[in-house]
């Protein structure tokens, strides 16, 4: 298992709606940040898509990553045919082992059977390239339905990008999520969290935190993946809450990234 960061480690620095940084983090900036942190993997997803780069810029990024010994992973959103085929070509170019897909895009929310019908014609091309079609558990689908989709597509060439928090959107907790999806997992998003009552006491609030400082039992997650014989990369993702100003929030995000890397290095017994 290699430790990595991704574009959802630095969501605020890259830019979120209504909070665009005057100097947003670029693709090369993220790669350099990974090098500084000693991360061996960088995952570029839909908030910092590789498709935004020209072919020349992609080659520069690819070459620099190779020089640094950093593996590049690719993620996108939406399962339209052109998006699927375009990202398969991109994965070949960057020698990525999988492409992570978030199924829903805007108002396009296909049913499980529609997902299988749309994706299945492309599975052979992924298989021929030795690249896995990876679906992220992203809010809407219960884990039983996600597992069913992978089985229908063929678990040899399709898998799960396992996020440790997203399935709260389906009212499912980490033990249920990991227990069901570990056998299909090809990538891990390590995202820690806190749950606390709001000041009125009438409700709860789920917020992100640095890895190892919240309620997620990360060593247990790693043990479950090991028991399922899933040697996958662990990508740190952060739900960093707004800290009053964009500058302060970006600073908190960086602090949490550093803390998360240190914690995960210890969990994975990696040299500093």
C-alpha cells in the first residue's frame, strides 16, 4: 500500500464555488506538494481534471511525476460514453491502474441497472488495457447496490474506490461500508470525521478532520483491506470546514494534510 494525496486533499487551495483562490493550486503545484510531503501517489479528480491540460502539459506533468517516482491516479465524474472513453485513453497515457468514476453528474442520476447498461460496453476495452473501471461510493447508492453493480460488470475488471465517509449519504456507517466493499476495493480514500451535536442540541453535525484525529478507526480499515487481500493505495482526502477566511482555511487545509501524512505514515509503517 502506497500513501498519496489528491485534488480533494486540497479542495480549498484548488478552488470551490464562490471561494476561488486568487492563486489556485495547479496540477504541477499538487505534484510538488506531494513531493514535499513524501507522498508516492497523486490522484487528480474532477476538481482538477487532467483533461484541462493540453497534450504538451500532460507530457510535462507525466515526465516530472516519473522523475519524482510518483504514481498518478485519475478520477472523473459522469458515465457518458465520451467521458468513459476519453478517460480510458488518459489512463493509458499516464499508465494509471484504474479510473475512478463518480456516477452522478448534475441531474444525471442513473439507476443501478442503467449504470450497468451504460458501462458494460466499455469494460472489454478497460480489460484489454489492464485498467480497472472503479466506481466510488458517493452518497446515493447503498453498498449492497454498489457491490451488485461490480458483480454485474465483472469484478475482474471493475472495482470500488472506497471512501470512508461518503456513504453517510445512504445512512450507512464505515463498518458496514468497509465490510461489504473491501473485497471489491481498488483504491482507498482516507477521510476522517467528527460527529457532534449542534449548539441547540437539536441535531448533529458531521465535519472533517485530519486523519487520526477523528472517529474513523483507520487501523481497522487497513486491517479489513489486508484481510480481504486488497493491496491498494491510500489517498488522503479532507473535508476541511471554512475557517472564517479563505486564507485561514487554506492554511488549516495544509496543516491537516501534513498531520494526516504523518499519521498515515505511522499506520503504514513507512519511513519518514
